[in-house]
C-alpha cells in the first residue's frame, strides 16, 4: 500500500493507564492501580491489531450493456476478490467513475469484509452519454480491526474500462425482414401472414394450406383464408433537434435532442436493413452543420441520399445537440422556457401553425404518397403537435416516438410533465400513434407501438 498510517485513537487509553498508575503509586492506592488495567486492555487491543504485511486484492469491472445508446442506463458491476490468506475486516472501495457520467442509482462506494478467497461485488447504474469515457482505477482503503492501522492505495481494475456510447449500436430497434417474405409493417391488403384478414372464394392455384376445410365440411364450398399481409413499406424518419429539445433531465444526462437523433438513427438503420424504403431528415438542424454532400431543401430540411449519408447526418445532429447542453433542464421547467423562447407565447400560435404547415407541405411533396412519417420529438413545446396534425390533415399516417426527459421532482418539472401529457393526448385524439421512450423502456417497444398499426 502506498499510504500507511497509524490512527492515534487509542492514545487516550495509554494516557489513562499511565495516569491511574502514577496517581495510585503516589497515593499508595491499590484500587487506582488496579483500575489502570481497564484502559490498558484498550491500549493492548490497539497495539496488537494491525494489517497484514502483504495484501492481495484484485478487481474486475463489467458493463451491461457494453455499447449503450445515449440516455440508456448502464449497470456497472465491480467485483473485489481477496486472494490473500488473511481476513480483511474493513475494506472500503470507491470505483473510478468519470465525472461526466451521472450515477442514476446505487453507489460506486462500498464497505466490505473479505475472508481469504472471498469475493464481494458492488453494483450501480450510470446514464450513458455520447462519447468514450475511461474509468479510473478503484481507490481502496483498508483498516485493521481496531482501526489503528489505515492503508490507502489505488487498485488496478481488470475487465471493462472504457464505456463507449455512440449513435450507432449493435441492437436493431425493429425486427428485421427480408424481401419476398413476411415483413414488419402491416398493410390493409390480404395475403401471407399470421393475423386473420378475411375469406374469399377459392381460386385455382391457391395453396391447399390456406383452404378453409372446416367451412368445406359444413357447406361443401371451397373458400380461401387470407391473412393480414405484412410487407416492406415507405417510411420517413424525422428527428426533432430544435432549440426547445436541447434540454436535459439532469446533470450528466444527454439532451432530448440527442435522444431523438439516436432513436432516428437506429430506426433508419434497422428499417433500411429490412429493405424498407426509408427517407431521413432533421428539424432544427443548423444548415452550417449539415455534412458535406447532403442537400438542403426548403424550410432548411436536409435530405441525405443513401444509408451512409443518413447516418452521418444523424451523427452530426447528435453532436451539435450535445454541444449545447449548457442552458436548460427540463426538470426545472426549462422546456416551457425554451418553448416560449423559440415560438413565443400564445399570441404567436398562428406563426407556429404557419411554420408547421410549411414544413408539412415540404414533407408531403417530397415523400411518396403511401409513406408514413415517424417523428422523434420529446413534445416539450407545441410545434411537433402542430406539425403532426398538419401531416394528418394531408392524409399521412403519423407516429411519434417521444423521449421523456421530464420529471416531478419540482413544481416546474411537474408542470412540464403535465403539459407534455396534454400534447400527447391531443395527438392521440387526432389519430396519431404516440409512444414514450424512457430509460426503463427499450426503444424496440416504443417503435412497435408507433409502427404496429397502419
């Protein structure tokens, strides 16, 4: 151990012992001399309590998941093993968590007692943020049984030491599909599938497996069962990274805009891998930050061509959102303030509607007639609600995946949460599918709600 010191807590016992013996001898009082044995016990207890000369501790750290998305909770497990032959009665461990990561639950600190060969673990959760974060070695402090010997040192930790968090990921947010087989998005037509759709008169060439033999046994008529067909479709993935979305749920958390860009990126990648026709764009993206080679159309909407350009665009939008964390926290009512700053108060609602209608017109003109729109927005102001309604009025099927960065810790946070719930209710009444995405809920589940019904 690099730092070893003695604790003087038992010196008072030594002073008491000497004082009683000295006074007892001076006054020839055997009772006082005998009483000196009491503090003497404490002095001897502290003197014979010491740390072993050699301490053999090892530690390993694991992350779950290893490659999280921004905002996702990561479980960190630190296992400490006593490989020596002496019991360590008091082992205090502090894991080296990077300052930029917020500890969401649990604690990176623990007080342990380890017998020879024993292993103990401490577990806590951090909120993943965009980038690579290196964990330091753990800090260990050992104390003897009496607490008179204290040793402090850094403990090298094996296993995972860098938490990498990017918009890319290994998990696909929607079930893959291949051309010519049952797909992932339901259609209103009948065909191959799993969900019953209708029956019709048997036609020559229909598969025998789809003949309704029970109906034939009852009536003698041949009928064919049709299932709700699931096939590849056209989808527009839209990420909302405007100023009102650049708020955080708390220190160390990613902005809502980052979460929108991450979710849109993963959705675009998975749908493209499933051979769907996917279009991508971003709301509120500064034209100066749009990657080279990506065209910008009316209303300053970027239109990347191809999967690689789309992923580059989402990555750039996520990076731009991460650089503007400074300002607001949604849990402090920052969403309402940001909404007023961006869109004004109620007197400017007409202007907001005009802008939403203009963007809806641009999207409608750009997309195929049967393309559905999936909007990723935290619903922290009324603009996404106006945009979704404008698209619905144009006959578009619209779904909203809404990262939730609000809370109820303060009155302002509670008000922000209520406003967000109101917007969600308004959208659902207008026929828009809305699904919340939280740290406790996989993105796959939220997208299933949005893409599940046509």
